[in-house]
C-alpha cells in the first residue's frame, strides 16, 4: 500500500542503533551518555553501517516496500561466520564488513553492542537475543558452542527435529523474544536441516515529543506510482533536528532520552525515492547527515502517517547479489569450524519484521534465521514426495506392455473415500 513510505521512514530506524553515537543512560536521571567504543570498535561500527546501506540498497532493487533490520542480519550471519573456514570465511567477513578484523574483534564488538544497547535508555525497550537449535545427534564443535555462548550470549538447545514439538518450540522462542509480534519464523523443518542460528531484535520507544491523538486526521498519501491513497496522519509542531541534502529533506524525531531516534528522509519535490537511495544512501553521505542533524535545530510541523507493517524476505538471493556466494554452495562451503561433518552449507537465510508507528511512539521487531543443511551424499535417501500433479503408468516388466496410464491434476473428492 505504501510504496514510498518505508523508503522515507525507515532508512535509519535500526541502522542508527549500531553507530558510535548511540547513548547510554544514567539510571538516576536518564540522561544521555555515549557508548564508549575502542578505536577498533569504532572502525567495525563504520563497516557494520556500510553493510547496512549495501543491504538496504540491494533490497530496494528487489522490493518496492520493505522494512529490514541490518543489525539482526549482521548478528545472525556473524554468529554463523564463526563456524566457517578458508575462502568461505573470507567471503562472509568481506561482505559483512569484517575483512580487516579478527573474529575476536568482530565478536567483541557485537558483545559490546548487545550489552550497551539494552541499557541506553530506560524509556526505550530494547531486546536482543540469540539462539542455536541443533538436530539431535548432529555433532557441533565444543569450541563453537563456547564461542557463541560467550560473545553472543546464545542459548543452545538440541532438539528432535522430527518431532512436531521442535517447530513449535523454535517459533515460540521467537514469539517470546518479540513480544508476540513475530510468532513464526519457520513453517517446516526439512530433512536436510541440521541447525538453526537465530537472532531476535525488539524495539519499543516512546517519542520524546509525542503527537496529540486529537489532532490526527485522514488525508491523501502520494505513492511513487499510481493514484493517491487515503491514510491516517498524525501532526505536531516542535523544534527538531533538521538538514537538507541535494535531493532530500531530513528530520530527526527522538525517542525517550534521545539515545534512539527515527530519521525521516523525504525526497524533494520531483525527486524519486529510488534516486535518493542511489545517490545518497551510503555511509559517507549518512555520516554527513548525522553530523549536520547534531548541529541544526529547526521548528517543524511534522505530518507523519501512522500504520502497521509486516515484511518477510528470503535473503539468500540478496546476499548472493552482494557477493556472498560460497556459504550457499553445496560441496564448496567450508563449515569445518562448526562441525566435523562435511558437506555443510547455508540453506536458509530469512528475515521477518514488524513495525507500528503511532502517536505514542514506535514498536518494531525482527527475527533473522540462518539454517545449516547437509549436501546429499550417495548414501542419503533422495526425497520423492508426490504432493503435486503427477503421471502414473502400470506396465509389465518383461515385455514393456503398458496396461494403464493416468494423470492426476487434482482430486475430485477425498482420495481415501
């Protein structure tokens, strides 16, 4: 419904939480207090944001409307990267932004962010949780288990993947971590699936300057293409950080103690959203925008749609387009630091998100799941599941005589009757 809306509103909602300008609270006063990063962590933070904008740009080439969490994707994929070796490790680290850093540096950065983000503002609720679900009997190296427990605070559980309870257990964990906003991340557990690595991210922030519900109204929204649409708007007039670029006007709406904020990027009249993304949604331009927002306050009348939106994305084609290919290749991926079992590869990378924006604030959630599968070997059973249209023939073997031939496109009645 809102082709332009997510491009305008969400550029920085979850991108900004990984930058070095995140704040930490004082429990007594709830004042802003910057998260202190080391020189190496600051460099890694910049690369994490580079990955965020690369991911944002690639998804924008694939979908008109979307809402992603680069941070959730980074956490799930970085956790997984610790199990890789050789060229597979090099490729994952390069695309994720850690090519110049050690695993210890990468893991240490995320450990800092997991700890500090949740303490940044007592008026803003942040939940970051990681889990690993292992098929019963699949051997995982103790060193890998210890690593993800230590650095990512991951919960590790071994399950009977053949039991219906396994699917329910995994989905229930996601629902709990996202306050019920994402209650299902997987629909089934394939026979070749050996492990799931999952990140769940939850955000609930109240506006520092809330909107008055009595002033909300319904009016036209103008999408990139097609006729105008009627949507619900909220409105307020207050001083906000504001700046402009060549192609867009930019305002920042803070939450709570202003540790977190939503940055709204509105293309100037006559400028298409896609042009803003192509020309200005990169780390260099973003850093300039953030710097100017910190310096300029202007009285604005902000009119903003209020809405709920859910999104689901298979990220494997997206990551492949960005240059991450080896981890998904059967027979080529190297996960020897995860398990002594050979033939492992990533068979699933999926993210589901939720966002609601209203007069009080914003609630958002994301779950990213990475699934590890095993390539079929010569002794592995080949799945032959007759669950779609098929042809069937009855014949005599020695002569080849065909007695009957049939095609099933649908069942006219219950086939067991």
